[in-house]
C-alpha cells in the first residue's frame, strides 16, 4: 500500500514538473530572440533555464569575471527569460556611456524592487524621464549638496565620539571587538539623525525591516528570471514577503513622520534634516510633479539603504586591508598622528590635509566597490562594438572586475594606495577603470555624504587606536573572503583587538 501511495505521488509530481516546464518552454519561445540579432559571445544556454546553472555560485561577480576571461569583455547570458549582457572592461563601459548613455539610463527593475520603490518612486529606481530628472535635481541641489553634507558635521563628530568610547571599553579589558557591528551602528545613527533629525526608539525595528527588504531584492530571484510565468509567481515567496515588509516599513515611517512634524511644530530640532527639506518642498508645491508622502517615504528609505550599509562596509574593508598590510597601516597612522599631535578628536577641517588617508580609501574602493555589479536596462535594441543588445536586456557592468583589470592596474590584487599618487582618477564615474559609485546619469548622488562619513570614521579609528589581529593570526593568514549582497561584505565579521594609542 505504501509503495502504491509513493508511486502515485511520484506520478503527480512528475506530471506537475512536466506541465510547469512545458509552460515555461512556450513562454521562452514567445520571448525568443528575434532572428538576425548578433548577440555577444557567451556560454551555451540550456533549454528553459538558459545559463542559470553558470551562476550557481555565492559570488556571482567573481563567477562572471572568470567567464569573461573565456568569452571576452562583452558577454551574453540567457537567465531564464532574461537576456543579460555582462561588461567587464573600461573600453566597453566607455562606449555605453559616450554613445548610448540615454539608452542605458534605466536601472533594471525586478518585481521585488518594484514593490520596494512603490512602482519606481524615490531617488534610486525611477525610470529615466521627467520624474527622474525632478528627483535627481532634488537630491543634488537640496538633499546631498556640499553645504548640506557639511551641516551634518556635528552629527558625525558626536556619533564617532560615541564609537570611540565604545571601543575604548573593549580595549580596557583586552577583548577583541566586532568592528563590523560597531560600524553598522555608527553609520545607522549618523544616517538616521541626518535623515530624520534625531534617533528614534523604533529605529532598530525600521532598519531591520529595511535590511530584510534589501536582502530580498538582492541576487537573482526565480520570479525575476521568469517574469511572465504565473506558476513561478504563485510559487515564489519573495513578492509576498516583500509586500508584508514594505507595509511594516510604511507603518513605521508614518509614525516617524507624524511625530517629526509634531516636534517641529513645537520648535524642536536645530539642524535641518533631509526629511525637513522634503516636507518643505512638498509644502511649497512648485514642482512639475507634486511631491507627495508616497515620494517622501521611499526617498527616505533610499537614503538609508544607500547611505548606511555602503559606508560601514567600506570602512570595514579598509580596516581589514590595513591590518593585512602593516606598512600601509603605519604610514596612514603616522600621517594622522603627526598632524594632530595630541588633539582629543579629529575635525572635518583636518581631513583635507590627510592625503595618504584619501589614497587608502581610493584603493579600498578599487578592490571592494560598494556595488560590484552595476545594473542597467537597454531601452531600445542597439549595437555595441559590433554586437546587438536586445531591447529590455539587463546590462551588468562588473565594477569589481574592472577595478582588478591588469591592463589598467599593475599587480591588481595587491593593496597599494601609492598607485593613486599623482593620479587624477576620481569617484565621479568618468574614469572607466574606476567605477565604485557607478557612471553616467545614474552615478550615485550621495558620494559626498558617504565619503564624509567614511573619512572621519576611518581617520578616528586609526588615530585613537593601534589594531591587532586576534589569536596570533598573521597578516598573511587573515581571512578576507567575500559574501555577496547589495554590497560585497566580508564573509566573517571583522574582529580585532584595539589598543588605546598613547597621547590620542
């Protein structure tokens, strides 16, 4: 009897899988590439799944880099129903930017990101057009301009002083400190205060929900690879989880904004927060597209998502590379300590004099760009270096691979900040061998805000403490394996011994 039941279920499952695959096959035929297109080279796709099996890796940016060594700097993959074009050279990235920037000015919007951004609202995900131009102008002119970033100097200094006190407590008992956790708290608190004006009791819940939503949108979800399949849509948990999470985030945001408006009405708050700016613009009602709460809430979420994690991850990677390279660590600390000579803290005005520190940050971003794969979507079929890129194709510029291209970087795997001495290469996305913050019309508008947080945090850590790897691990043995996500993090959180520096 048990054998009969087992056979029955096996037949049912087989029929279901056959039906499911048949539906997908019909969908793929319906969305097949138009005849006559000359696609870039790439590995041979399997029926239905295409090249999904080629990306069965926890580190897709590294896998794509290895594949490009075989198939070239412009490579085509079929991921389910999706055409994906992978760019791994500065020359091809430059061609996209110089000749086809508008055609590749849309970000690729998955179903999860569509939920996260409430249909493409906010700063990061609007499709190219008048609404995007309006939000871009608000971000550059009002939210993240140099003057605004400088107005948050007191916030940065206060929160970094809190960090230094926290680390000192571990230093006094000779316990290793989880620097990753400390940096996440630091950047979250700076971003919360800059965005909303003050820390809130419920901010940890909000940030936890936002982190979950970001994780759901990262990587390659099955529903995003088979967007036309109702079967995949019904079976996927991702959209349902994303909707529940965004509803929870919206409820928290409603409470934060309501409380914020009440406090401002009572005259509380000194520094104008980013939320204050958005509410003022909403009240002025002078825009082509009136700013509503449905624009403000995803904008605040975007500021958290983009401003907090990338900054904490960049400082963590910088510290990891410095403890692996004692010569570089010593030179960076000497520069800071010679400049400050016993001062109790670092001021914003000190940072412009720390030339070697800036080289260290550049080299960190070369090896560990916050976004290893920069996504774009092809708006209309076009030709790049003799290859056809189909309309709707996802284009991924592999910034991680480009930053390690031996054609442009001597000994690319070595951490050597001196390579940037007498170099005009910057973060603005016009030097195509160095794209840590993207390029073209979609270059990150928050570069100044992020770098200000990174510079002061890293300088303070190097000034106040000497750092040692625990458990007698040598610099050569120190594990710097990666973990993929929205940004590439360290697989194992960075834990170090901090020793209070003499005179700091």
